C-alpha cells in the first residue's frame, strides 16, 4: 500500500502493461478515482483480456461488460 498515487500505463486493448510484459495492472485504487465498483469492473475487463490471451475466452468482452472507461491508464 502506498500513500502516493502512481500511474501504470497499459495497452487499451490487451490491458497489459506497456513496459512490463505479462503484467496486468487493474483497479484504479478503490476510492481514488471511482470507488470499489469501478475497480472491480476494471479487474473483470483485465481478467477477460488475460483469458483471451491464453485462448480461454473467445467472445467479445465489450458485448458482456460494455466499453471500459480509461482503459489505457491505471492510477494507484
């Protein structure tokens, strides 16, 4: 846990960190930007992205959860 907010850029389509392969930063930090619900939904989007990478999910995430807001940056 940190007291200073940091930002981790990620690819808007794959949810993967742009600087560290295999890192999927999720949840903008409950209370920081939108609360526990938006942090949880962000985690769901990233979970589907990871599942797609490993061919465990073949659908369209947007058809299930809708379009993610601010998908390209995670704030902690």
